[in-house]
């Protein structure tokens, strides 16, 4: 029985490697021809599924290949990816993943090298300090920053440092809010305040007592000004309160804010910037599982998804930071020069321990 299981595993692995090699040995024209013969693909992505289905219609019309996007969460999709791994042929053709999660996945054991795609040096496979090599390309760039109401604040008065934010809180009590859960914009804000005020090493993923204790000056900073800022319920709640005039400033995701504005759900005049102290940026990537049932269609889809043309559309429609250097980013909420203030999110377990410490020692003490 043991020999049979080993033999089966070897056959599956050999079949998967052969599929990857087959695409790499084909000309791109032949890959496209095979993709059209396959005629369909399934893309596992966990957010904005209705919007992405609509966006994929352009691809379907161009290539005659049907794109199916099931409903699911990132965690549920990952479980499905691992469950499919031992099968000769899985159900997933294109798999989307938050870029910071690539550090916890054995890329070569799960995904096909994307070497069959036509060469394009403008694509992004190294993002936010994480290099996915030839196994993933970024298709969605996102950035946290500060959304603000320009009817109350001018560009010259925007806070750039923790000291300037504290001055704003004192001068305009309860006009600045941030979330600590239900979205990553607020945590990006307080984490970068903690980083700058405390001087702690955020490149160290350790959650040792000493490392967490180094955050204390930042914890004290928030507690000293607790009466002057507001804790909101979520990313969306923060932006809604700005749109309604209750708050003047709050952390936000660039793409989230742009999407809400494009759909008419919040005021179009709300502005966005990245403070000079830095806030977290990152993105999402796509890969092809080794046992994808329609690998050629998946390759053609990814090539379309990360093309300058599609990335320009995504920038205009969704407010994403383009993940192809040749794309037009003129529709972005911020100029390219401001992106130099983008910082890398700290890794776990330090990040998780820091979030727990902030919740216990700041939020629960209010």
C-alpha cells in the first residue's frame, strides 16, 4: 500500500511537471491556439468578484475563452488549493493571493513557472520586499494612506509625521479617526506611527518580549492623545464618516476609496495622500497551479491581466497602482512620486503580536 501511494504521488508530480514543461516548450502562438481549444478557465480570487467578472468580459470577447470566478474567501481558496495538490488534475486554473502570503507558500511545489509568457520587463514579480521569482506576477497594486476632506484641509496643512498628526488631533479633536480591525488601513497607520516613534526594528519578525517592549514609546504616544482621536469600525466606516462630514481625515486604501468614488457611494472630492512617515503598500498576485486543467488558457489570461492595457483599465476603474511600468497611471489618486513613501508591512508573528498589544494597551484602555 505504501509503495502504491508513493508511486501515485510520483506519477502526479511527474504529470504536473510535464504540463509546465509543455507550455514552456511551445511558441506563444501555439499557447494561444491551445488556450482557445481549451475554451475556459477558472480563476480563484476572493474579492470584488462581480467587478472582476465584468472586467474579464473584455478577455472573453477577445479570445473566446470563458472565465469562471467562484465565490470564496482567501483562506477558503487556499484550503482548496492544498486539497487539490495531490490530484492529477485540479479545479483551479488561475490562483490569486495576497502578495505577503507568498512567503508562506512553497511556490515551486504549488505553481507552474510563468516562463511561457512573452517576455516583458515591465511586469512586477518583486513587490513589498517579497520576490515571487517566476511563479507569480502582481496584477493588483494597493496602497494605504490618508483620505481627507479638502473643504477643511489644504495640501500644505497635511500632517506628515507623528508629531504633526498629534498637533492635528489637538487642534481638531475628534476629526481624525482610524480603525484597528475590519480592514488593514487603520493598522497600517498605527503600525507606522509605532515604528517611527519607537524606533523598533520592523524588519525583524520576532515576537519576543524584548521586541514588543521596544514599542512602548509608541503605545504611550497613542494613550497620551487618546481623547482627541476616534476609533472607527472598519475601512468603509472611516471613509463614510469623511464623506458625511463627521471626520476630516482617516486612513484608507487607495483602491477602496477610488472604487467607492467611482460607484458614487462617497463624495468624489475626497482626496488621498501618503504621509512622509510612510504607510504600508503591497498588492495581490496570480499564479497557475501545477495541476491546472486549462494551463494554456490560464497563461493567456494572466498575460492579458498584467498587460499595460489591462493595468491601465484597472487603474481607471478600480484605483489600483498599475503593476506594469508601461501602463498609464494618470487616473491614480496620487502621483507616482509620492509612492516613494510606501513601506513594507511587518511580518508575522511580530505583526500579530503587535496588533494584540495595541488592542489591549491602547484600544481597550480608552
